[in-house]
């Protein structure tokens, strides 16, 4: 089968289109023909060997797939050949086929297409849980969504509203991206390239500050985000795209009883009931048309290198999807 693989860490040019054997089926597993694979910032971190978990070489990236089962192990009882499915996996998604354990996969409703599923699962679950599980969003609260035109951001803006947020403030780097966020339900937009963007955010809340900040850059963005928090506000860290380590005095949290918490999706995967319940809710929103997935680029598998360049160059809006 065709797959994208890297044998050394580095820039996007380490990604190579290769011929490798199709995965052998182990007990309890199925073989899925990949119809669409999501591209995520975590994939670029894996490629650079900067991910939270170890990345062993050689490595086929891709943790988000949607496709059709073409073969099942004799002991598999939950699925059969021909079933449409979606799944998160540790690796192997940038390929024509991937082997998955039956406990990893979720049935894909007919009303949700493969592109939507691959574009929404990882970032949709991230957006859902940073708001509900880590952020503890309550009805009527305000939310600040950074990088609101990105994959997580576009979904977080919508999900915040679906989950009862009273005010959603979006940040982005251009008027076009801010307009996209507004079209998805954001009540206001702030350009984070403005030096005083944090003051603008606080002004938009009438001086109170926001109840929840979704932060994934670090450095100065993190420090200014802390200043945007309302009393009893929560800042949820779910990434480190800026690669700058943020240093701050923890006693700053005491004055307004604020909280900084972290989120990493693999921990949710270790709680199957929570994982399956949230996937079902996301797919239901998609099927009902309540959640819109923005797919900015849909590229052939062979153009994975371009996909990574676009993502790291901040030239994307919404999600990037590879089609084997």
C-alpha cells in the first residue's frame, strides 16, 4: 500500500511517499480502507520529535481516519466488512489502509461523509472537552477562543454556543479570519497582532474579563490571556504552537481565584465511556447540521508535505484533510 512515512526527524521534506506492506490483522482487529485522514498540528510536532509522547522511527503519521472496513479478524463481533467507521489511532493514518482494534472504532452515520468525519474527530473532541471537561463551561459564561479560524478554533466557537456560552470572543490574525469566526457564531472578534488585544477583550466584557480562555500558543499570548480572566475564570492550555515556554508567578492566580489547567486528548481516550459519549454527541451535531466543519484544504495523500507546510506556515483556515 501507499503511505507517508518519515525515517528521520525534521522539516516537512522528511515526509516520503513509500510502498509498505498492508497491516497484518491481529485478533480483535479490522482492516480499514482509509477514505480520508485528518492532518493535525500534533503530526508536525511528531515529525519534529517535539510531541509529548515518544515518536519511534520509522513512523507513519496520522491519528484521525474515516473509511470502510474491508476485512475483519474471525473473533470480531461488533463490526463487519462494508461498515463505515471513524477512529482515532496512535499512528498510521496517512496510508491507504490501517488496522484498528474494534474497541477503537466508532460507527459512522450515513448522513456524515468521510471528509467531515476525518476533519472533526480529533479537533472536535479537543474543542468539546476543553470547553466542557476542562473548562467546566456553565450556561451564560463567556469564552475567549484563540486562533478561532483554525481547526480547533472553528469548532470551539460553534460548540461554545451549542453548550450554552453567553458570549464568545474570537481572536485571529486577519479581518477575513475574524469574519469567518463571526459567521460561525462568535459575538466579537479581536486581532491578536494588535499590541493591546488583551485590553480589547476585557473591554468587550464590560471590564469583567472572560470566564474561560482556550490557549494553545504560550509565551506572551499565555501571559496576556491570564490578564483577561474574570474572577473564578479558567485558562485551559491545550497546545504549545508558539514553542515558547511561559513563565509566570502562580500567586497571580490568587487575587481573582483563577485557574490554569491543561488538556491532552489521549487521556480522554483512556476513559472509553467518556470518549464514546462525546464522539456520539459530536456526530449527532454534524448529522443534524448544527456543527459546521470548515475544510480549508483537501489534498491527495502524496501531498502530505504540502499539507504540513501550509499548517506550519499558518496558511490554513479550518481543517486540512488528506485523501489516499
